[in-house]
């Protein structure tokens, strides 16, 4: 029976008769399930740990989250409570933002309009005044 190999970049299974085998000059053998993996590793020189869609990145992220959870000494239920508390605050914040948006509109309506005569002087008139 043929053996199922793992992709050297993403960690996906490669079925017999599919994929590509890449051999470097130093004898290192890489197996790729798709050309996407080959291009990312060989041509673009990306690291599988930092490429989000690979298995290696996902396992590393899980390990980081576990370590962070242990360091914080907070159970997962506490995080869910925080999320529910945040969603309860959002409607209040939204109402406050709407009120704040209404206030500048009211102030603008109360102010008298500026006089158009004082605003616009022609540059030619200014130059004539300076010469005199």
C-alpha cells in the first residue's frame, strides 16, 4: 500500500500520485500538495509558522492561546462573561454617540450666517489698496 505524505509547507495530506516533490541541491526533499504551497515556500520564501492558513500556524496559535490562558489564570467562562458585558454596553454607547452627533447640528442651526460681503474681496482690489 502506498504511503500518504505530508506537505512540507501547509501540513496537508498528499495522496499517492498527486503533489510535487522538490529536491534542493543539498539533498533536502520537500513535498508539496499544491503549487500554492510550493510558490509560498520556494519562490516567495514565506515561513509556514507565519502564514495563517497553514496547519503549522494554527497549531502555534493554539499553543500561544493556551500559554496566555494559563498565564492569566482566568477560565474560559470569564472570557465569555466579558464578551456578554461588552455587548450590553454597546447600545448605550451607540445612543450616546447619536446624541453627540445631534448637538453640533443644533449649534450650527443657532449660529447666524456669515456676511458674504466681508468674506470675499477680489485680489485685484487688495493689490490696488496696497499700492495707494
